[in-house]
């Protein structure tokens, strides 16, 4: 088939037709081009949602696509989520854990122990063929615990990002207190993808209209993040 169609030993292109071999290659290129142009929203994604009234935040949802792009919402009807870029290694880790849980198909994660309300947590996987999800308050399944911990650390980082962004615009006097909280969480390994905070921290460090304490604290946190600490 890939040899093309011949007539009297001569390629049919002599009659103005394109050989089947070339048409085949053109078809392959078109398919590959279409795959390369697959819109991000059609890629598989994993979403973690936590609903915990009277906590801060009371709601958040993190969606991570297979291409390592992510979004962070602090309300179910949030139409302008924070866009985040995470590392391919972290993306791979999250998707690997999800696969160990069969992508949440019929997953029974709720512990049989009676515990206080720790917030309604939902893990969901979605791709072109459908959506699978599971909900729990408390689990003892190790993969689900690991996923929850990763997403909660990502959320903590996003909370600091949103807080600093707000304070820079509306309450500069509160920046030092927020930086103290940020550094404490960084030192206690409660953050993930902290590199995302560097542009905001550099704004604080380089802004001479802010108090020197804020500038110095920001510089110290930048050094820790860049050094991979903790």
C-alpha cells in the first residue's frame, strides 16, 4: 500500500495524481499536527477540592493538567482562577498516585474510624472519555493521604501568593506579618512550588518605598527558596 499505485511502471502523478505514499505521509503529518495543537482544556486533569466551612479558606479547588499547567479556585463559581505552572516532576508524581488509585474509579477511601469533621475532600480525574471522582472526610489509604498532602501544600503556597498580591496593592503595612507567616511555613516544609512566589518577593525586596524590615525579610526568603530550603 505504501508503495503507491503504479500504471505501466510509471507513477500516476504523470496523470496529475498524487501517489498514495505521499498522501499517506501527508495524512500522518496532519494527525501529528492535530495532536500537537490539542487545546490544554482537553488534556487529562486531576482536581482536588476541599470544602471546610469556618476554615481559611472555606473552599478551594486545584486542577492540574497533564501538561503541568494548573488552576486554583477559592470559590465554586470563581470564573478567574489563579493560573499556576508546576514542575513536570510534581505532575508525574500526582498522576502516578492517581493511577495507583485506579484514577478514582469506584475508589472507597473513607476510613471506618469515627473522627471529627476534617473537611469534605474530593479527588477527581477527567479526560475525553469521562470523569471519575471520590469523596472522603478522613482516609487511611496511603496514596490518598499522599495526594491530599501534596495538594494542601500547593494550596498553602497559593494562599500566600494571593495574600501578598493583595497586600502589595491595598495594605502594605501588613506585608511584614505575612512574610513572617510565609517563612515559618517554608521552614516547616508546608509549601510546594514555592518558586511561584519569587516574582512577588522580588518586588518587595526591590521596592524602596516599603520598610526595610519587609525588604530584608523578602530577600531572606528568596535566598531560601533559591537554595532549595527547606
